[in-house]
C-alpha cells in the first residue's frame, strides 16, 4: 500500500473509530413547525425529485467518500447497492489515485455495476490547477468514463490541505481553472466544499461561471481537521496534531451556507446540502431551507464497511424519516418543502 492508499485507509478508519464531528451540529438549530392537521395521507407522499435532469427516488445523495485503496471497492459496492435500490445519487472519493495507479480503477468503477441514477466523479481543485487546462480536460474525461458519471465534482478541501502534513495548499488559479473547465467540459460541473462551507461571496463568484450547481459542504458534520489531528497523532507529529485541533471547528454552518448560496445565486443553481446530515429530519430541514438535495456521508460510512444489508437499512431509515417529517408538516411533494421554508422566512 503506497502513501496515498494508506492515507485513504486511515481517513476511513479514523472517521469510524474516533469522534471526528464538529462540536456542534447546526441542524439542531433549525426547527420545522408541527402541523397538527396535515390533511394528507402519509402513504400518498411523493418524495421523488429531479436533479441535473435525472429522476431520483428521494432528494438524497450518497456524498463522495472513498476509493483508491483495496477496501474501498467493497464500501463503494455496498453504497451503490443501496443507491440502486432507493434510486438516489452517489459520488465517489477523489479519483486521482486511479489515474496514477490504474489497477485501482475498480475501487471506483464498481459503481457502474449498479443502476445508480445519478453518479458523481470527483477531483480536488488544487489538482486541476497543477495539471493545466488541457491535461485536466483529458483526465476529467477518464474519471467520468471510470464510473460513467453524469456530473463532475471539483472539490474544495483547503482546510484539510492546510492542516495535513502532506497537504497541497495551492489555491492560486483555482477559480479560473474551474471557470474554464465548466465552459469546456461536456459533463455538468459542480463545485463542492468538504466541511468548511461556501460563503455568500464565493457562491456569488461561482454563479458567474457555467457551473451546474453548488454542494455547500458546510460545518456541522465530519471535521477533516479532526481527522488530520488523529492521523498526525498516529505519527507522533505534534506540529500537525496541534493544527488539526486548533481548526477542529473551523467553517461556516451548513444551514447558513444554503441560504447564502441561494441568495448569492438568486436560487437559479441547484444547491446540495452536505455537512452534518444525520437523518431524514435533517434532509427535510435542508430542503425547506432551499436545497435541491441533501448529501449524506458519515452516517452511511460505517454501515457500508459492514455489509450491503447494513447500507440498505441506513438508507431505508433516512427515507422513512424524511417521509414522516413531510407528513408532520403537511407537505406531500418535495417541491412544496421550499414553500414551507419561505413561510418560515428561510428564503427571501
């Protein structure tokens, strides 16, 4: 196992074995109002939706997590099986490892064996800058083909890069690289944060490009600074262990990111709410705030390391909880959840 594979393995193990959540989950601050007379039947509620032209069985995405080392194949397979059954979207982790080591392609490509209605390819923003535009277009197509992706994610993960001992904290030129990629790549491009959130100003800048959507990836769930804190601790690297602890709670709360990104883009771009989503009630809150879909990572990760059955069960629970939340606010369609949010004053 090389350094990259070892790092990916450590990320998964630490995320499961240690408490790497931020100190506060901001979804607890968002409250939906109970409707004692919903005047609908729970069985009649339609939780299906459309995103990037694809129909989903629920406004839910298995957020990009892993790939690029041997054990990741089984994790992604279990997640893909769940995504197929419930017809929800799914992303994979950064695919750079498979570009550098082709024998790792199957750790991502396994998702092609399942009928996942919306698949997301993924690469870090700093990587597309270092490649240059021509090489980026070629590599992007390889990553898209690797999983038959419908959407291409450019991941902003500079918090993690800043506190990681082997981090690549090179952000200069990222905006222009994203802008050019969105213009020239045939596949829709989504910009995604990884736990630190996207601000009003950044969303406003991105809205002036041809990207197809924003995944706000806000604070409130897994802290990648915390993960790097524990990774550094394993290596007795006190310098980076300290940095990971200092920035443990860094970031913009996910609910705020949704509202800011929506206002910055005039609600014209799909917004994916990733960051701290634990259950179907959180999904309902995200949709009420104006998100098109919610992305779930940590909640799905441990079940996916166990079995397909465990992964399927976790998705089933979240879908059931979402339906219950919609029933309790008296909403029978996903599209109407945003109307509920507007009534609460969430959206302007």
